[in-house]
C-alpha cells in the first residue's frame, strides 16, 4: 500500500474535469448533484495497491480536502459553521440527502461581539470550483461569497430549528432521533438516517461513556473506490466523511485509530463493497501500521474464536507435550481429537472473568535430545507428518496450535523457518524455550539455557514479516521463562503489533515457590508483555487451581498443563 502526501494532483484533475460546464460556471447535473460527464466508477484492479491519504485534523481544512477528493462539482453544497457537533450532524444528513459536500468554515463571532467574521478564502475557492446551483448556508451571517448563478438557501444554526428544516428540505417521511451529548452515538444515528432515507430530529441527552465499545458505523456503497477511515475519537470528522461517502458512492467506516484490527465488524463492512478501495482517506489519529492492517481487514482470515487479535480478550488454555511420547506432557497421552475432549473441562473454568477461552495445543516440535543427531545440534526436529494431524483437528475445532522450539546448538530463527509452511496458518503460532538453547560445550540439563534479545528479535522480525506478507491476523509468540538468566536482556525484546508476545512463567514446585518466580519475572514489566502460567500435574505441590491462576497479577492470557 502507498501513502500519498498531498491531494494537489487530485484537486487539479477534478478542477479540470469541472471546467467543461455550460458556459455560466455550472456543470450539467442529474438529481442529487452528480455530474453526468464525470460520474464514473473506476473498474476494479486487483493488482493496484490502495493509496493512503492522511487528511487535515481541523474541521475546515478536512472538509475542503474531502470535497476535493469526492466531488468534481455539485449542484448542491451545504456550508456550516465549525464547532457544534449537533449542527454538523444535521448538516451531514442534509448534504447526504442533496448529494453534495459539507463544507465547514469558522464559527461566527459571539452575539454582540464587535469582531466581524472574516471571509474564508479557501472555502469560497472550493465553492467556485464546485460550481453549485444551490448553497445551503447554515447560520452564517454574512454568508460566504457564492459563485455566480448559485442561489443561497438560509438555514438556522439552532439545532432544534435546523432539524425540522433539514427533514422538510429532504421531503422524507420518518425520523431518526439523534442523541445529544455523545457525538459517536450521534454519528451512529446519522448513519442510520442516511441508510434508511429518514429525516432527523433531536433526541434525549445522553452521557458519553469512554469505556463503551466502539460501535459499528458504515456508510456508502464503496463502488467509487474511495474509502474514508475515521478514528472513533473524531466523530466530528465522521460527519464530514459520512456526507461525502453517501453522496459520492464511497464508503466510510469508523475504526479504532490505534489498531484497525480491533473492530472486526469493520472487515465485514469493507468486504461487502463490490471492490477493494483505490484510495483510503485517513481522518483523525490513525496508526502508522494502517497499510498492512487494512490488508488484513480486506482479505485476511480471522483467528480462532473470531476477530483479528489474539489479546487481550482471549485466554488460551493448552495441553503441552509431544505426540510421540507420554513422558513430556499430557498432550502425548492420547490422539488429537481425544486431546480436545480432555482439554474442554480443564479449560472451561478459565472463562470465569469473562475472557473468551481458546483451546490450544502446545506441541514440542523440536525436542531437546541427549544425542547430537545427524546434524549435531542435540535437537530432534519433528516431521510435518507428525504435526499436521494436530493442526487439522485444531482447525476443525476452532483451536490454536503453538509450535514449541527447543533448539540445542541450533538457533530459534533457523528452526522457526523450517516450519514456515505451517506458520502461515492463522491457527498456528510459535513458542520458544530458552532453557534448551545451548552454548558451545554445554549439555542439556547441566545448566539453565539462555538466549539473547538479539536472537529473539530475529524471530520477532521474521515472524512479523510473515504475518504482514500473508495478510494474517495477529500471531502469538510465546517465550518460556522461569529464571531471569534465561532472558538476560529481556528489556530489549521488540514487541511489534503483528505479534502477541507472551512471557510464560513455567517454573514448578509449591505455590509459594512458583509465586516467588512469578513476582521476580513480572516486576517492572507487568504492563509491557502479556503473561502466561504453567501448571504441572506431577511437579507442582499441589497443582494450582483455576481460581488461583485467575487471581494472578498481572492477569494471564495463556495457561498450559504439563
């Protein structure tokens, strides 16, 4: 995906397209203000990457950029003062109904002020370019200078009056009440009114809840190839984009600007469009990772359990072991489907706090060995034929699989790359165990192994690239640790958004001993990593209960049984 720094080329092209009018500055139009000779839809081109275009954060400049991007000209234009979200919401409904852009200028001076409103030269230039027949002016006195031949239609800036004027101007039946006090919910209502063709009225005042889930907002058909992504923190800009998307056959969606993948319903809205977007306009504070995250929303698979993120709403509960032996964990005690049935009752209590429980197999895929083996690395690599049946059963049961690496004299990246064809599966993640990473001359079980952050970061970068290159949802990278020496420079480990990096405390013993290790490992880093815990059937005295694990601080997102 490409990012375009400017709209100037597009503006010049649109202005040129508008120049061929009927001699008096107006371009022939059909009802709704769509210009006949320029109302075309670019055919879909799967090989063309969308251009990402950040737009201004201020309402006025943003409205001009949106208009320039969406309209070559318009028979009707709505002009409103900046600032009042209720006025902007009503103006957006009017603009969508008349098929034109919503332009915003600075609010008028306070009543009784001796300061005169200054003309908005940029707005007047955009009006001249659009060559409208009618300009619906909301509460601006004096109104902006209009192009020759354009009629001014004056409307009130009092929302209670303006609501009736908008509904009357649209000539529609039925009304959607716009809640007052919560701009995001107001945007939801505006979208409903636009989608249903209804008028609008002012509803009750509500209190905005900053902790409430972000609602799904989608407007427009998407046939034009223009996509407007609005950060949920800027619903005021959403009013501007909503009008443009509805009137110009674009698509507007509200996203979580920090991570586009957090709102899975956005993907459904985008995939209902007849084509992928050609140009994506970014409004508000949108992550710099938007290019590849948008690819995931457009065509990527979801993780088991739904959505595109593994954390924080899911908690993985796993059986650990190797399919070829019963001595390394309960996973090897039975076959794949029998392991699913064994795991279900074990995992169920871990959803008591509301997290979605995700059944998981953690498979020792490269196994620490007492013998050097043909390659001399003291690590026995499993054939794909051993692992694939477990992945297939996991996929069928909407489960996750972690491929656990114990590399000996090899390194984690080399072993991870050996299983790249398995790791492109959205149901499969990676686990690395520094305990079994040997330095030259070392032997398994004679010391605790360790790995540098530099080696871990090689895996991080490779696995993150795998996610991006294959339009995959977030993938888990689990790192085992029960002693600080296993990750001596852990603070240098990179944590990219492509991965959910989990540190699992996998020490055993009494609960007092385990808690000592837990506290030692989590101190200072509790908020930086996600955290996991391991329960041992034989080595723990006794095995901790789900209630004890759920009481841990920081909270766990991964629990395995060995």
